[in-house]
C-alpha cells in the first residue's frame, strides 16, 4: 500500500494510526500542503478534491477521505476492530468521531485558514481565535460524551480515538487551553503510550529537510 501523506494533516494522522494498529505495512509518499503539491495534476488525478490522505490499496483502487479509508481497512483487516459491528455501538462511535471529522476539522483545516487570510483579510490573531473557538466547542461536546473507559471507544481504542488524538495534537499547536477536558487529556495520554499511536505522531513521520 502507498499512503499519500502530509505529516501534520490530522486526517492523515488518523489513517496512519489505523494502519499501525492493524499492522498493515505501507509506504508513504509525502504531499506538501505548504508547497501546494496537493493541487498538482498528478495528485488531482488521485483525488479530485486535492486533499490528503489518499491510499493506493495495491489492489487497483485509490481511496480518499480518512473515515472511508478506515472503514475499508476495518473490512479488509478486521482485527483489531475500530468501528463496532453492533448497530447502536457503531452509531455512537461514529457520532463521537464526527464531532471532530464533520464539525471541528472542516472549519479549521489549512485551506479554510488560508481563505480567512487571503480572501477575508483575517490576521493571525483572528485566525487563531477562529481555530480556538471551534476547537473548544467540539472538545467540550466530546468531553461530555466520553464514558468511563480508558478510551472514547471503551477499554480499547476505536474510531473516535483515532479522530480525537490528532485533534488534540493540533489543539496544542494552536495553544488551545485543554484544562476543561480532563477525560480527553487522560485518553490522549493512554493512547500515546501505545506504539501504534506513538509511531504515527507527526514528529515521527516528518520528512527530513
């Protein structure tokens, strides 16, 4: 498999965690979002949205969108299961994941922040306030939705944790206060102790300069 990846992309980070948890071997092809490589003709042929990640399965298909990729990985490599099979548990896990994937991340990704700057004239302070506002709304909801298990997914990490951990990484990058989310911070600490999570961290996969 070949993962078209950007080390700081939270969507790519989710997929790296999933691949590592399932012990699926893959190669990485860096796509620099800063340098605009996601808009190249070659990459647009893989993903018409011009986004990362994209996963060449090695089986004649290229998959896009992190949730779709993880769902395919769960079907193709069932253990450990990341999205529950039980319909109610599945819906609950996906609802947690979508707090990040549908409501926080789309408002705060690089292309939105660049649009705020380039088209709407928002300065750095305004963009950071925007980022922190939407992050705080999402994390507050997830804190309330967290159960008593070691992870959002229960006693083992699941799909919601794969969305949470990269979001907390980005929250720290943007200096978002996290004191109001003790359960989420504790889950993050548990996850970072797992080699599959630690190996997916942006600092571990950053391309050499």
